């Protein structure tokens, strides 16, 4: 699948990222709208994936302290390597910025996806916005 990964700050990426995040997290997973956008958005680096038609199909972010988050892929594009491409771009940038590790809070169903990249689970399962999560860390 032909994809273009773009990165930028919140001013550049807010509109395309919010569109995907609201479709996935708010509409599908019932995360409260007011909890989806947070104080980390304006200070994070954001990533969006566009298909061959220029449609935004996925997004993610890297916070200044090395947390990967808000990785979301529109339903028709799941299972096609789109999320992997976004995560790979984030991890490449994290290494290039000199980070020694990255962390994230994974929905438990995505644990295996992150483990393929070397992330290790830490601690037990916890609830966030009514969804089971687990903390994970990757040391470079």
C-alpha cells in the first residue's frame, strides 16, 4: 500500500490528526470527546499517514518526554501495515532525537503489535476511559 508519512507540530497537524482520532477513539471506542485532546498535543510531534489519494488514514504522536501515543488507524486501513509505518516513523525520530527509550500506554488488544517492535509490558492492566490498557517500554 502506498503511504506518505508526514510529521509536524500541532498547528500543522491538528486538523488531520483530530479527524482520525475522533473517528477511532471518540466515535468507535466511546472515549469522551473532552478527554481526547490534551495539554500534550501542542508540545508533541505529530504524524499522519496519507494514502495514494492524499486521504489521512492514520495518526500518532511523540511527546517531548518520549511517550508514543494517540496511534490510530481508520477501520478500513487496519491490518494493512499502516499503523506499523506510523510507529516506525515515530521510533526512527525518537532515536534520531537521542532518546534512549520510549514508553506508551497500549490498549491490551494491541500489546502483541507493540511487542513485535521490542516493547515490554510493565505492571498490570489498568482502565483508561473505560478501556483496558497496559504500560509498555522500549529501550533502544
